[in-house]
C-alpha cells in the first residue's frame, strides 16, 4: 500500500472543504456585487485646463 487510498473519512473531508470553498466564493461574489459601482455612475476623467496650460 502506498498511502493514497481514499477512505470514507478522507472523501467526506474533501466534500466538506469543497462546500466551504464554494460558500466562501459565493460570499466574496456577493460582497463584490454589493461594492460594485455601475458604469453609469462613474465620471469620465477630464484633464484640468491648468495642467494643459503648463505644458
């Protein structure tokens, strides 16, 4: 035996970890969506006239 056997406990642990990763991913996506600023609400950067005059 080479120690790579997956017993029921090992498989269950992997399933729990996968579920936790999935839940964490969903929380991150929900937070990112809550923090997102719609493109319509952003403004376009326009150089100031003072900056253009100094050149």
